[in-house]
């Protein structure tokens, strides 16, 4: 069973409990030792471990790309859309995750290793880090019939980059 690591902006006790109680994954809350640390410190610590990091912070990967190793357990950003001015909240994240899980039932068995994934209400976008820069692998609209197959292929390709961390995500 995959374990997801929440970051400080997503450090919601009820969401972590609900995710774990669903029985398909385990969700860990943000470590107290890292509270109020800067993103480079957080990324250096958490991406050295085997658990994908989940955040609301869309800019984390863009601003701190050089702090993300090419081989990593994965980073998932939950977004209400880049053009949506509403502040991201846990209730919004719940709705987005619920929709994504319903559309992509194999989410808990998919490899996230070496992928940066942004999940929004209408799409999923995937990148990987190469030579200290973000490389876009795909923008997949949920309205497209083949989006989930393309997502699985993209995640698999990224997981095979270098010597990927072991285990399904």
C-alpha cells in the first residue's frame, strides 16, 4: 500500500485520516521538525524518502526545480486551476481528489516515481526533472477518451528514468 506525504500547506488531520480510512493508501501529515522550513529544506528531506509528496503549492516545483532530484518518489500538486483566482482549500482539494479517483480508479496502483503531477478539476499535467529543469510530459484533459491510458504510459516512462525508486505509487 502506497504512503503519501502531505506538505505543510495540506497538513489537514481529517483529510489524512479520511484518505487512510479509505484503505487504498496511507496519508502522513507533515513532520513537525519541518514546520516553517523553506521549500528547499522540505524538498531535500522529503524527496529523499520513498513517499510521494502531496501539496497545494503549484509553484514549488517551478521555483525550486533544482532542489528536486531527477530520481524522486514523485510530487503531486492539487490545484483548482491555474486560471481560477479562488484560494485553494482542503474542501476544494477533497472535491478534486474525489473526481480524479472516480475517473482514474487505478490511481493508488500507479507509479509516481520521478513525476511531478498537477491534478485540477478538468485535467492532469505531468512533468519530470531533467538536468535541473522541468520537462513537460503531457497535459491530459479528462474530457479526452484516452487520457487515463496516456497518463499511465507517461507515469511508467518517468518511473523508468534512471534507477527509479522501488515500489508502486
